[in-house]
C-alpha cells in the first residue's frame, strides 16, 4: 500500500555529510580511524564510561559480536585449565535466532529459559539453570527495557548483555551494557544506531578484549589461532558516528512518542495491555509493544489494511526455530499476543496520530 507507515525506519536524520565526506576524503574505506572514533564515542556516550576503563571493538554484525564474545570467554576458560567437553550458554527463548546461532557456532549447548510478564528473561530460572558447564548467560534487554539482573549478579557467572535493542539507559544497577562481564549491540538497519549491517562488542576486561581482538583479524599474526576478519569498514563507522553524537535526541524523541501512545491509548487498557516504563530505570523505547487479548496476527492484518505496519517483535521463540526441549508458557503466550507499533525518531506527529486512530479502530472491531 502506498503511504504505509512502516514498522521500522532507519534513523538517519542526524547523519551529516560532513563525517561521510571526511571519510571519503581520507581515501580509507576499510577499518581505520573512523572505527576507532566510533568505538571511543560508543564507550563515552552510550556506555557512559571512559576508554581507560572500557574497550570496544566494532564488527560486521550483532550475531558476530555474540560469536566472538562467547568464543573469547571460551578461550579464557581453556587458558584457566577448563577442558569441559560441552559448555552451556543460558539464554531466553523469546529472542531472535541470532542467540542460538552464536551459541552453536562456539560448539556450546543452548539452555533456554522462559520470560517474565514483561517479555524479558526470567532471571530466577536462569540462576537455577547454572551448572559448572555454564560458559555464560546471554541477557538481552528486549524492546528498550533494561532487565533487572538481580540474583544473577551474585552468582559470579559471566553475564553477556545483549544490548541490540536497549542502549544509553541508566538503571539502579548501572548503565545498560556495563553491568555484566561483556556486552554487544547490533547496527542492523532497524536498530537504534544503524549502519545497514554491523555490530560492536565491549568489555572492561583487558584479557577478554585481547582475545576478541585476535578473533577479529587474521592479518599481521603468525599464530595459528582462529581469526575471522570481522572488521566493520570505516564507511559504516562514518554513518554511525553522527548517530551516536546525537543519540540523546533520538532517545528523547522515542520517549515522547511512547508517552503519546500511552496517553492516547490509556482508555483501552481493559482491552490491550500497554507497556510500562521499567521500575529499574528508564526505558529506551526501541519498541512499543502492546499485548492484545488474542492472536496478534489478526491485529497486524487489520492495521495493515489501515496503512499501519505493526508486527510481532520476535519472529518466533528460539525453541520453536531450533526444535529445542523445554516448557515456556509465558514466552509462548507473549509471543502470540504481542504487537509492536511503529516507534522511531523520524515518525512524524501526523503518522503517530494515524497509528493511534488505526489501533483504536481495530480495538473496537476485534473486541
Ligand atoms: C536482541 C538481538 N540480539 C542480537 C541480534 C543480532 O544482530 P544482527 O542482526 O546485527 O546480527 C538482534 C537483531 O537483529 C537482536 O534483536
């Protein structure tokens, strides 16, 4: 349909041609000073810390960031004398398939957990699933909502924060991305910082980052360890830098749209469950996810016919994709009922109003 309001739209308003031009004039396209600038800015502006205490490495995708991060944890474990045959990685089933793909790519076994009512990993279940074979717990902060790591922090098990959907948020437990042993994010086209494809992995642990650095390159090395040429090119970094510089404005615009939706749809709360700002701290509003009473695909179809693209925020729970065992009643229920409405900085006020009118019309029709 012409004039369809898309579910996602890259946030490129702040991409000034200055940085891009500078990159072209430098005559350097591969990994170089722009990637280094991106990594420093990411540490300072997104993680709210300093390059003295944190290190970041840009890579070609979020999945690759998960892969090199898990592999580096495995290498350090081996150096500590652990020769376990099968390692395990704990993760929520309600997340994209990239998590299990990365877990399998390091030869580990995925141990999936259910979610809580807000869609994030059930931390208590994750704590119960820890064994001596646990390499890490992968914790995505879904939809922009920071997860309360609570008892997981006390276990000492490596926590790998997946911040593909939640960046720049301060919580009672610290800034998102700095609470665990390491973090990653994605720069995919729909993400809060987007370069089309890309990702980043960061940690305060120097030994871990040294392993990650080696895994990202084969050149200039005479050892036979794995190295995957995982570099993000400078031309992608030049797209990301201005977005990071203006990230606060993007967060503010997302928050304003979320507040508008919550005010405008508040009287439908007997029919749809609206998202709440988390008790733990702020919300990055990457997604505005409502729970409808029945199958959300009916709602998507009706909204589509009214010119609004709304989707399930997770394509399929991972246990369904990979046919993995377990009982995940909340994840299945959330998956079936969740509906993500368009929310991104370039959504105009007019489009925002149209989304509200369409949701109101469908709520009346389908209830
Ligand atoms: C929570 C989460 N983790 C990891 C990824 C993987 O990132 P990428 O698509 O850049 O490989 C994504 C998705 O796009 C994601 O949403």
